[in-house]
C-alpha cells in the first residue's frame, strides 16, 4: 500500500481536537463483533504480533471501562506497530500532524487524557504503558466501554476522524480476538455466534421476503461464520450481494453469505465449519445492516429456517432434506 495518498487523505480528516494518526499500517477493512468482551481470549495472531510485555498492558488499560482490549491493541498496532515503528514522532518529537508517542497523541489531547500508567508519577507520552493507558482513557471518555457497537465506532472515530480508520481498527481487533464460539451441530452451525444479540428462535424462523433464503438484521461488524465446511468458490464486492462469500460445501451444497462490510476469505480457500468468513454490513442491495444467507441444493434454493432451528438445537440436519417452499412471506 502506498503511504503518500493515505497521508494526503488523512490530512483532510485531521482536526485540531483529534488525537491522531500515524498511518503506518495497511488498509485492511473489517470489523469486530458487537459483543466483544474486554475479557475475550487473544488469538494466535495476537500472541504472535503483540509484544509479550504489552499484551497485559492493553488488557489492563481496557479494564478502565470494560472496553474490548483488542481495540486498544489494534490502535497501538495501527498507530506505531506497538511502538516498533521508527517513524518521526513515535520515540521523540512529533510527526507532521503534531502526534507523539506510540499511541500518537496530539499535545492538547495528551494534556487532557494522558495517564501515568506505570506508577512513576509522570505521564510520559513516549512511555508505552502511559500512552496505552492514555489511549484507553480517551476511548473510554468517548463511550467505548458502553457495550454499544455504535458508541464503540464513534469512540474510535474520535481517535482519528475517518471511517476507514474505524474499519481498520475493528478489523485488526477482530484478528486479535479468538473467534466467538458457535453452536456446531455435527457438520453444521448457525452462521452466527450463539451469543449474537437478537439471534432468537423467532429470528431464525423468520420468512424471507421473496425466495427461499434467510435475512438476519444485525449491526455492522457482527462476525459471520461458515455454516458448513467447504471451499470458497467466489467472493463478491459489488452487485446485489455486495461484499459476499460463496462456499461450495464439502456436502455438495452451495452456501452464500451477502452484504458484509468486507470479506475475510479468498477464492480457493478451504474453510472449516464455524470459521469466521465475513463481518456483517449493508453492502449491495440492502436497506440496513444484515446477513443474507442462502443454501442451494442441486440447483434449487432451500429454506434455511428449519435448518437453523435444528442446528441451534445441536441437530446436524443436512440441507438435502430441507423444504424448498414455505419460508417466504
Ligand atoms: Zn435476503
């Protein structure tokens, strides 16, 4: 990725009050789940990437307001690669935008939100422990700990006023968290974590508006899981499906997931049942954030509703036996 255009773009978003901004990373887009708990388990990727001495600091800092620790860590990753960056302003001085330290604070914001995290009675913007606690303090002050996905997004946006930045932080955070548990029934699972808000039997039984398929309204950034193992036959980034994933199941059936904020798998990739493949959004033909899920058996769309109800109860019903009508309204 090129750094120049990003920096140029970034300058457009910089406001005097924003804490900003090093843009050292790469644009990966996506988002973490609404239900991210501050206590979620670090993924293998997190353990491999986050310095061992800083992981507990991110976790402790997030406890200030029970916000997701992975979001604080993701900010640290994007701002300075956890302090490994040698860019101007990270270890001394300030960068072009006036940002300093591993968490890239503007001087005024640091004065307001800086914290002595390591107990040496100095709040030092270049000290990683102080800077991380200061960043969490600032995110918390903007509502990151309220358990509301929209407030979390808004808190990250306050850190750097750009939607792409919010998506990038949440994508990184999702990578840092162990995927939420799903309810795997034999070879199948409901394509959302069991803890997903609103995922009730009523929601699973809801008819689709036209052809056999299933829609589930859920906030942008909800992890979408593979309902069955298989191989990614295609990903889409436009058209009616928007950002979508088509998986040819090892059971011979075709599974399609639509309207993501972006996809997390590539064509030809093998996926396991319950693996996170996408984060929900409202791309394509969509009137609001939701998952569109459809299953095709031998060229015919079948009704996912009875399958979802079975899978959620631990019964691994094969879609081959699903009805092909009776699930539209
Ligand atoms: Zn639909």
